[in-house]
C-alpha cells in the first residue's frame, strides 16, 4: 500500500517544482531505523532521526529559494 500511496503523490504533484518526494525504505514513520511490522511499540523504542533524513531536509530548505 505504501508504494501505491507514494506513486499517487508523485503523479499528482509531478508538475510542481516546489515538491520533492523522497523515500527512506529502511526507516519507520518516525524516520528511525526499524524492522518488522510497524506498531505502537515504536513510540517506546529510543532512537534518533536518521542522518540521511536530516541531510535531505536541510538540502531541501537550503535549495528552496532556487525552485521557481
């Protein structure tokens, strides 16, 4: 279902230069590495946002002024 959702967003927003869709398949919805079926227990598991996500967001913000 996730891949279908992502394709839907990519298709619907493909002509908007201000939109960028990045995926991080090895991370859960908290942007923390996880394995197995997602669930409420993830909120009790300590972790840090993956550095790749931080870099991607920082680059997006840095380059936001360049999108027309």
